[in-house]
C-alpha cells in the first residue's frame, strides 16, 4: 500500500458523497477502511468529512502493550475509530488514558485538549494521527438531549453548529429564524434568552410560539426583502429548498448588511451539486461543514467580521500550507 498522507472520515451512509467530493477536488482514494478514506494525497478540506486526519502514520505492532506504548509516547488523548478487531482494540484502549467524552450540556465550548485518532488496519498494523481537524471523537459531539421541550430533534443541529462555532446568541442579541416551523431552532434560540422572530408560511408549534422572546411573522423566507427588515445579530435557517435558491438567499442577506452572523443548512436532493458547494465556499468569511446531525446536507457559517478580515468563520475549514 502507498504511503498514507491523509484520511477523511465520512458520516454514516455518505461515503459515496465524500468520495465524489474528494474526486472533484482532485483527490484519489487509495482504499477505504470502513468510513475512513485513506489516500496518498496531501490534506485537502472536504466539507463532507466529519473529521480529517492530518498526519497519519502506519506502524507495525508486536503486542497490545506495544500499540498502547506507541500512542502514549506521543500524547495523552486518543480516540478510537474501529470497524473490526473489536476485542484487540478494546484491550489497547484499556491501556490508554481515558478520554473524557461525556455528553455535552449545551451551551458549552468545544474541547481544547489535543485529541488524536487511531485504528487497526489489521491485527498487527496500527494507523494513527496525532493531529485531526475535529476536537470530538470521530467528529461527532454528543449532547444531553431535551426530550420534552422542542417540537423536533432539529434543535440538535443548531446546538452542534453553535458548539462548533464556539459562539451562540446571547440574551441581548436579536435573531431571525427563516422557515422556522415547527420551531426546533426557534426553541433552541429562545432557550438561550435571545430575542427571535420566526418566519414561515405555517404557524409555529403553540408551545414554541408562547415562549418568552419569540415573535412570529407569517411569510415565506424567499419573499422577504432583508434590506427592509430591522438589522439583527443572527440569521438562522434550516429551511428545505433547492441549493441554488439557498445560495441566492444567503447572498441577498449578506449584501443587505442587516445581519452579523448566518447559520444556514444547505440541503441536497439527489446528487450533490459541487458547483453550488464551491459557490458557498467562495463567499468571503464563509465556511461549510457537515455536522454529525446533518443528513445529505451541509451547514453554512458566515460572520461579518471574518468576511472583512478575509478568513473563514469556522476554525478547521482552511487547511494551511503547514497541514499540506
């Protein structure tokens, strides 16, 4: 097998989507290890990867202790990705320091301690990377869920997006939620104490509509003229629409100057539109990422200050020359 220079971890059911995106970016996958795409190509950012291993190394191991000692000699914290050899990987894990990966209580900042990743390619071959793009085990944060308040589980996408961003609406901030019904995102925003105006042609869930700080306007997200609305700190949207329409919507809101932050889901029907992905990536200050709670969709992040400074909003979405 050729030298492994990068490994990209796909979400469940999206290996073909990741492979197509990497091919579109000029990357050839040498082999798959479960959902882990292994390649001799240099690190390239793909928004469809839950995690990217930036410095993978392959080592032949002589024993379980030898594998654990190899990892411990490099750093403390390691997360396991495994598809087989479960007993052997469990024994190696037992000899490593425990990784604190308890479910997060939102709102909370993402972990900052260095976290590496490892797997067994076979019983005697260890693949590991001390550096990776996600601070979470296999790129998937877990949360202490609220199973009674929100009208849908969509709120988990907003929680994950804000956690990845390291910021969220505060009580003194004002927000719009476009295409809000039934109100999962509105519920999550209102629970932070922020003021939120929800727009949709259908009414909100009555429990969400009655929450403090929530107001509702019956209107289509695509019929709004953002330049005529009051300025807000955040514009959120988890609306179902064709990606081209979502791109125009995003461009209109940025051009209006009437929001400082955008968090928006880009949903794909059928095949991924790589040109649309590239158009979102080309927006100054923007970042795209596939969240663990996304399906065949990406989340777009934008910040006015980041745009002015010509840097991406979301950390880890620009692989530097050092990474390459």
